[in-house]
């Protein structure tokens, strides 16, 4: 009887600790990135970026922000502008932070910088400045890495992982590269199709759960 009682107490303590960690927004058991604060049911998520956020290559309703909203049960605002560079996004971001008052921002920019062969250092500085703006506004941020499109490979640009490590930002680092390496998930060379955007939404959903936001 004593062993049963000890087991019951141990189980209760373990359950309490799990609930406590969950309430504090701690990451999942296999998650090694920075934690996120749990999103309230009425939280606003701002998806900020270029055509990859807008949903080029699929119907607007199939863009990743719309598909992510269905998965997480929160409002996700699509603020994607096709063709935008990180410099242009840096100028546009303050208006959208003021307009949407987000709790969390999903930042996906840099692809057009690479396509136009613009400076990788400038791109990194712009992304870092946007992360600072978001935090100053009181929101958290997740960085979505855009891959380098080379003739022989599609790999995540190292700037994103570097920013994540130095600024302690969760980074979805490999998902877009994996999607754009699969012909069945692409509408063209640089954009996913509806299935690809669904895969991206699911990867973000998993990251948000692992980081403690859900």
C-alpha cells in the first residue's frame, strides 16, 4: 500500500510540474530554441513578408497564414507583399505593427534580396532591425528562413540561423528549403503550391507548440 501511495504522489507531482511548465510557455521536450509566451485565445499573429507570405502560387485562402489560422485557432493577419525586399519591408513594418497590434510576428523576408543579388550583410541588418522593432512594440517573433536557390542545391541561407542564435529568436530553418526541393509541393521555382503552403503551416504549427506558444 505504501508503494502505491508513493507512486500516486509521484504521479501527481509530475503532472503538476508538466502543467506548470506548460503554463509558463516552456518548450517541448525536443525543442532547443528560445521559448515563446503562450498565445491567448484572442491573440493576433502577424505574418509579415513577401510573396511567400502573400501566397503566390496558390489561392489566397491556401496561403500559409490562412492555413495556419485554421490550425492554431487564432487570428493570423496576412501582410505579404510580392516582390518586397528586406529594405522595403523594414520601411513598411512600423505601420503594420501599429495597425494590427500583434502578439507574435512571423517574419519571412530576404528572398528578393537574394534574387536581386543584393548584399547579404544588408539583408541581415534589415532583419535584425525588424526583430528589434517587433520586440520594442511588445510582440515576439519567429523567423522563417528563406533558402538560397542554387543550380545544384536548395539550402537555408546561413543568415537566418545566425540571427536566431545571436538574438535568441526561434527560427523555422529548413522547412522552406525542403518544400522547394520537392517538385510536388511547388507552383514554380520559388513558390510553393497549396500543398506546399500547407506543409509550411504545419511546420510552423509544430514549432509554435514546441516553443510553448500553444
